[in-house]
C-alpha cells in the first residue's frame, strides 16, 4: 500500500467511533464502528471523492441505538488504494469480508444495511450471493435504473470500457484528469450537482478535498470513470433480491432519472420513497429520512 506522501494532508476520521483495519480478499479494509445494539452496515457511494463521510448523518444518528459499521470501500478513505482493478467483484468481496467481521463482533445473524448510489449495486450483489447475511436493504439514489435500457448481461459482467481505462491509466493522463476533477471548485461543482443547488454540506466538501489528496487516490476513480464498476447484469441482480428493500431518491440535481424502476416496482418486498431533495436526502432532511428508515427497519424486524 502506498505510504502517505510528505506533501499529502493528514486524513482525519470521517465519522465518530473507533476505526478498525483488517485484511481480506479485497485487500486492506477500514471500517468505523460506533454504538451498541443490533448491527447496521452503511456503505458510501463511489465517485472521485467518496468516503465514509457521505454517511455521516446516518452514522451519528443510528450509533445511539445500533452498532454502526461504516466502511471505507477499496480505493477510498483509509482502505487500500493500490494500483489494481476496481470492479464490482472487488467491492462485493469487501462487503463479504466486512460481514465476517460484523458477525465476529456482534454474533451470527442477518444485518440491516444501507448503501448510496453505485454502492447499491455492490450491496445488492452481496445480498443475492449470501442472502442469509442481510435482514433488510436500503438503497439511496441507486444506480441501474436510469433510462429504459435493460441490464441483464452475463453474470458478473460490467459496463467497463477497457480502451478508456487503458487510456486513463496511460502515462500522465489519468493523474492529470484526476487532479483536475478534484480541484476545490470542481469538487464543489459536482456536490452542487448532487444536491441540485448551492446549499451543499460544507464539512463534506472539506473532507472530500483531504481524501482526494492521499497517495493512490486516483486509482479507484479512474476505474469508475471507465464504467468498470457498473454492472451489466444489475437488473437481474435487483430482481433476485428477496429481503425487504427500501429505495429512496430525490428530485433535484443529476440523479433523478429512475424510469427503469418498473422492473421492481410491483415486487412486494420493495418499498419506495421520493424526497424533495437532491441525491443525499439524509443530509437535507435528516429527521424525516431517519424516521422513515427507522419505520422501515421496524417493519422488517
């Protein structure tokens, strides 16, 4: 794993609690653990500046009643950021590895879990592969429902463009692009597109600037930009879920096209909530979101 460069700013904790590191098939992983009670897994999204800071309101709220586990996915936060292929398989394996840690700490039994955006695909795949591990799933602004194209490719296939990834990983290109995408003004611009307005969470913006300046910070985002982390079989995966599923999203910003949700709309185990927010409703309407999620958890018990 690359060591932190002298010029890189120190990365503080994204959320409260103790931070644990462990090794597994997905490499060195990091997870924040806080609170006491039934386990709750929180999974941040995937983008150029992702980290557990994206689940901060959820982590802090539910740590008062649950044992909350907020992961830094491979390539982000304090997890291993080595130069390797970042794929749905790697991310799903990271969740499997964390579930083993959760069971070791909290005992056997299914876990409630929530994921943001693209990580909803990883969580759904993990729940299909090991259904006994999960009691309920909450998918916030999940990917895979944009437009009307069917995504029922070969099992485990991705939407990745190898030629684009090769170009991005070429000498100088990817690093230069990543530096451009993570300039303070550009990070703010993308957060404003996520929120659908200027009133972003300033603490998240500040943390984004720090986490994108760590050694190896570009490797996972470059795979993301090449679409290598998007699953080409995600509709098949979503349709195979048998746990209670709560899907929520907003109506502002870049993440509002859910025309493809019809594939699961009539399924009895799926529930849906739309908020008058951007793609991260737990930041904009925390009290309402927490109450709605708690109601879903209670109904899933």
